[in-house]
């Protein structure tokens, strides 16, 4: 598996050589605010499978919660991925930056009790009040 992605302005290009696991649509208020959308779609990528091909100097890092970081393009503000100190082996990729079609599919909607009241679900995926079971 080899997937490619880039930010809105095109300075940052990334490559994934592996699977994207545990893809979820997250409706929590933090993801809504960070993305500016109804929900963020994130997937887990092994850190060894993740490569920044260009634009490293444009990657900014924001931390509101100790040990958790949101990495974004400092030029165009695209969210790229998040990371956390207590799990340095993987990142959570923001799937909207992908330029490649992927084989994997989302498995659930999470934190649905925090969803925007103007959002209408139009999917058959399971809905969970917090994380999916098992995480
Ligand atoms: Zn950019
Ligand atoms: Zn979230």
C-alpha cells in the first residue's frame, strides 16, 4: 500500500507505506473546532509507515492538552495529523489531505452526543457515544 497526501497550499506532501487503521468520523467538539467541519475523519498510521516528503518546515504543532499535539500547515492551516507522547509509535492522520484512493473504509461515527445540532446523519455506520469499543 502506498498512499500520498498534501495540504491545501501544496507545500507539505506526505507518503504512507502501509495500512490506515481504525478510521473513524469523530464528532467531538475538539475535532469540530480544529477542522471547522461537522466532524473529522481520522485514521491510525504506524509511524514507520509515515513519511513527510516535502514541507517539513511548514509543519506547525499545537498542543492544548498536555502530551497531545495537532500538526498543521503553518501556511494554509490544513490539519495534517495528530500525535501523542504516550503513543509515539503511531499518528492519527487527517484523511481529508489524501490525494490517493484508499482501500480502507471508516468503521464508525464517534462522540455522536457532541455532534452539531444541524448535522443530519446519512450513513449506516454504527454510532458511539465516545470512542469505539476496544480503544
Ligand atoms: Zn499548506
Ligand atoms: Zn474528536
